[in-house]
């Protein structure tokens, strides 16, 4: 089962989903927490949102680059 190529693809996609969720949620929650701690609402939350979006763009760029490598294989 672990040697099956389809299983490896499923695990890769599950990992990608988790990576996307964490990359977006962690900066947002951190920004929210910093706003509560330093009373800077909504600036740290907005910074967390933009940071999360930037990280997502980086993840998507990496995925697109890897898909191009996979489709060019023979």
C-alpha cells in the first residue's frame, strides 16, 4: 500500500491542504492575538492577513512550478 504511486499522490495532496490551512490560519490568529495584547486593532490582524496571503502565493507558485515539472516528464 505504501509503495503505491496513487497513495503517495494522496498523501502529497493531503499535506498540501494542511500546509495551505496552516499558512493562512497561523498569521491571522497571531495578528489577532497581537491586537488583543497590544491594543492595536485591526492593524496586526490586517498584517497577518496580508502575510498569510503572501505565503499562499508562494505555496501556489511552488505547486505550479512542480506541476510543470511533472507534466514535462516522459
